[in-house]
């Protein structure tokens, strides 16, 4: 696949939650950038209104499993439950079932990817790890991203208490990327998956 030159894709894992997810959404709204949020089903169940906001503001909601287990250590039927239960939770909230999946910890195997494809999920990894999950400072997060920019860069970030400085890093990172001539795309464009329009207040 030929990727667009100097286009970046923002992705955020492990949400939603009610402290940092809204602040990340505020920043993205300010810059008119759309991102993909790979959500945990257990968190979707706790914070449905934040998932609704993600969807209504044009972001894509993806599947990140129910509670972030090591999928490679689990029987296949339990993996299927992790994925399906999460998609059903997302469906109840925003009216569509996601088809993008990011495995917890980025753990992968050919059989797992094959099973996910059979279940109609496209497995998404990343090119640039901000390492914000380590609790590092905003400037360090920005340096981790800006120092590895390249065409087709899918950027891994998080929301949650373990990534509290992501919000601090995000505006500077966006503006620096723009200054370097980059633009921001949306993962459905990359994977030729249409974004379904907001369907109103679906519960």
C-alpha cells in the first residue's frame, strides 16, 4: 500500500475515562483533528457519554478488548468473548459495531490476526510509540513522537491516569508536526473503511 506523504494518524488506547479523555477531545476539537480511540469494553460500559461524544465529534471508536488481558495466553473462545463483548458495548452506545481492533500490549501472532480477520476485524498496530503509558513528562512524550515522524506514521498514545501528561504534550506535538509540513488523517481513510455518521443518542 502506498501511504500519503507526510500524513499522520493519531490513536489513543485504554479509554474512555472521565478525566483525560474529555481533555484530549477538547484539544482535538480545537485543532479540528479526527483520531481513533481504541476503547476497552469495561470502560465503555462505565463512561458511555464520553464514547458518544467521541462519535458525535467525528472520531472513530475501535475495539481494544474488554479488560486489556494478554490475549495470546487465552483460549480462543475467551478471546472471542473479549472482542465480541466489547463490540456489543460500543454498538449499544453509538449504534455501530467497530471493525478496527488493536490488541492489548500490541501482542500479535499470525493465528490471532487470522482469527480476527475471520471475525471481520482489521488489526491495527502503530509506527510511533509515544511511550506516554510510562507516565513520562509532556516534553518527553513530544520528543518521542517528533523524533520518529515519517510518512504513514500511526502514533500510539493513551488516555488514563498512567498517561496524564498526554494532554500536555498534544498541542505542542500537533503544532510542531504542522510546522514540519505534516497533516493528520483518519484511520478509516487508511484502511478504506467508511466512517458511519452519528446516529443520535443511542443507548
